[in-house]
C-alpha cells in the first residue's frame, strides 16, 4: 500500500459519535492503547449544539434523555447533572383545528399481538380515516421513519426489550455538553479529526485502515461505529467483502432522512407539543427545562415529509414551515417570526440520515449486523443495540460496552 505513514494501535475506533467516544472511554479505563478516527472536524456525531442562536445553547441531535435507568442516567445521577422531566401534553391539528384530544386514540402500535404491517397498513386495517394521516406521520416520525416503512410488530418487539424506564428528560444545558465533558475530554488526545476512512483491510493478522488522505493505521482490532446509513451506502470498502449475511442485515435496518428546524419567535402562540402539520407533522417547544427568555419551536421533520424538505434550500424550507404554521394559527407565525436554523441530517456527509428504525421482516437483523468478524472487526452504534434502545445515545453507548466486553473481557 502507498501511504504517508504507518501507525500501530491495539484498537482503532472508526467514528467519534456517542458509541465511539464511549468505547474510547472504556478502553482508557482498561489501559488499552487506542485511537479514534473521526471523519469530520468535531466529535459527537449526530449529537451537537448550536451556540448563539438563542440565549441558551441548543441541542441539534438528542433533545431528550429517554428514561434514567441506563448508562447516561447513571452519569446524570453520579454527577448531579440538572435535568427536567418533559411531561407536557400533546395537542393535535385535526380536521382544520387545534384540539387537545382526538376522537380515537391513535397510539395503537403497542402489544405483543401486532402484525408485521406498516404503521399505515395497520391504521387502515383498524379503520382510521385519512384525517389521521398526519397524526400517524408524527407517530412514525418520532420512531425515525415514514408510516409506510416502519413495522408495527418489529418496532414494538424491539422497543419492548428496553429497561431504561419511563419519562423524557431535558438537560438544563445540552446533551452534547454531557458527552463532551465526561467522554470526549478525557480522551481528546486520542481522537484524530478529519480522517475519513476509505478502506478497512482485515485479510491478514493485523487490520489495516486507510484514510482518504492515504494514511495507513494498523491495529489488532477495529471497532466500526459509523451510522448504519454509511454502512448501507458502502462508502467504506472492506477487504475482503463483508459476509452476505451481514450486508443483508444492514439492508433490513431502516434509516431515513430527517431534519430539525429551530424557529425563533417573538411570542409563544403554539402549544408545547403539536402533532398534525401538513408540511411538518410534529412540532415541539425547545425551551422546556431551559433557563431562557426566548421562544424556540422545533419543527421535527421525518418520513416522507423529510424526503421532500431535505432536498430544498433552507429558505424554501422555512417558507413552507411558516405557511404551515400560519395555516394552523391564523397567520401568527409570520407575524412573530424572527429567525431560523436548519439542521439537515441527510446532507451531512458522514451521517446521511436520522436514526435507525425497524422494517418489515427485520428478524435478527440487528444481531447479525452487530456480530464481530474473525475476532478483529467489531461493530457498534445505536443501530446495533440489541436491548431495545436503538435510536438513543445510551443505546449507542451500550452497544460499545458490549463490543469492548466481547473484545477483551
């Protein structure tokens, strides 16, 4: 191989998102030599923050800690990190008006007897009319998917394994600050930024990892923590090719486009949680649990709506969202609008989507995807979580813990 240099480590971690950072944290505790290769110029992956848009820092990735009986919940308790329970009720834009309750309960996607149908197909089977379409867009969206792609059975089956506990909690500061302080800073010197991996050659006793700038890194073991969208896109070449069983598993794990638009308004004219918009099915008040005088609304766009908006310019996106809100709130959005910030995960080259979801016929796809190869190539990340905590930061961390235990313990 032509290369700028050869650098040997016991373990190479690909990706400095939550999974990669936690793997590094664990390896440091075990006193095992490692390096993290991060394709971008910053750590955090899908977790990050916006500074200066509001009078508080804004999470762009994980907005909530889902339950407290998990790795991140333990950190919160051990270090007395301030959090606030977000138990605000939902409102719905239904049949051209805002209502606090729907004629029928749309949360029908729980129970061991669910068929392997999409959310849309199950709703139709249960006789919901088209007035509920945007409500089901929102419910599928919080599960990372379009209502025509996510499986009711597998979504429930997988999520029912979780023991993380109830409740969604907001950090007083940001989720990113927690990851940065407790995971990234202790291992900062081991992260090599702007190192996009091009080839992972595991054909010999030692694994050779080549980056885009033709630098070679050699390791005894490699842990791949990139998003499932990157593995599905095959932007990393594996030598030899990964087993067909594994690539088939990757293909069964869903991950669609997603974006968040943070909109600053002069006044709060909207409820704290709203489902049912025509352009964006779900809106949330971002200021809950924060010390702020600002009014920030999140447009949380997933599924088919994201497929449309993700390919537009930021100006086109905000124009459509303000029109959507004006329609629901009699023009109050445009009157109160100050500014906006668009976070388009589809356009981030090393992410390319929101988070994983469960498709029809999933079977043991996550198990096969997470399996190690030849005791030297390992995989972690939220999509590889087998405990029902996929789509979460603590789920990504759990998968790394499992991978490190498989490596050394």
